[in-house]
C-alpha cells in the first residue's frame, strides 16, 4: 500500500488555482473564499514549515487580485443570494442573518434586502415557507390542533407574529387564486 501523498507547499499560484476552481463551482463572498483557502492551505503550510501569517498574506493577495479582476464581488453575491433565499421562502431576518454570516457588511446587506423585497414581499415568502413545510392551510388533511406548533415554526423561521398568524389562519395561495373573481 502506498503511503499517503504529501500536499505540495503553499504558493501563490496554487492558491490562485484553488480559488479559481472553487469559484467555478460556487458563488462566494470574500470572507467565505478566504476561509476556504485558509482551511485548505493551513495543513500543507504546517507540514512544510510555512508560517501562518505568510499563508494568510498570500490568501489576501489572491482575494485582492480576484476582487480587482471582477471575479469576486460581495455586492453581486449578496444580491443573488438574497434573491434566491427570498424565492425559497426565507424571512427577511433569516436572509439578513445568512448574509451577515457570509461576511457581508451592513450597507451591502441593505442593498441586497431591497433586491429580496423586489423578488417577493414578506407575506409571499411566508406563504412559500408554509407551503414547503406544509403548515396551516397547506396541510392535508387540515389539522386545527397543530395551530400553535405551526405558529412556532413560522416564528423560528423569523417571520413576524402578525404575518405568521395571517398565513396559518388564512387560506392557501392556491385557494385564494381559485376563489378570486375573474376580471372581465
């Protein structure tokens, strides 16, 4: 059996290639790319006796170069991520928390929230969440005894109590669309 292969020493070229490969597969913020590169480079650097501050400096160079080249843009990442989360039924609070955990700064979060609000308002997102989790009017067969549990699930997801009550106590989107009068 062959002994495990030793990782090569950390170089600027290797870090750049690793970053480009990562960005081909995933959308990333500066912080998340920095974390990925450090997580991958730290063990190889330790093995070859490279100082962690030298590796960190190389990672910063790579992140700066990619940002200046337009391949890494926190604003574009935040707006895209916020729009995706809004379409999937995440609350405004959950979207903000997710972006903050990805290292996005406050002004960019505010701009991304404007994009999320254009994508879907809070009530629409709450209906999407309830539909996906089969809460309230989306449960088949309906079970009014689970109202408090459904409200708790909506609260844990970050929806305000008023919106959660509207969704859980109201009708499903499909019922509203079917029973709406046809203009004509």
